[in-house]
C-alpha cells in the first residue's frame, strides 16, 4: 500500500474514533463503526497491506454514514472527496 493510502486509512480510523467518543449514545451504529475502526487499525498494523484495504474501509464507512444518516453527503454513491464525516471529525473546524 502506498504511504498516502496508509495516511488515508489512519485519518479514517481517527475520524471514527473521534465520532465514537463524541457520540457514545449511538448504540448499534457505534458497534458497527467500532468494527470498521478495528479493521482500519488492523490494516495499519500489517507489514503488507492489501491494495484495496482503503477502499474496503471507505465503503463500509459510507454505508454506515448513509444508512444511519450521520452526516450529509454530496454524492449519492461511492466515496466523496469532500467527506463530511472525515472533515467533521479530523479538523478543528468540523463542529462549525
């Protein structure tokens, strides 16, 4: 996996961790997000990460985010380069 992909998986994992800390009352959604977070952590721990690991984690996060309507998305399918979930949970401006 390219170092850029590793950084993106790390960002995804950190965003999920922050969202979960800030929203402990989400029940089922929290459990499902935890599974994605743990898969992202596991991918980062591997010596040789499969090329599609980032895509898998993004796909799972998108399905949960759309399914539970966690954040508004600017695309109907697939991953948004302007992912509100990631932006809201990785920047100091996310709560604005």
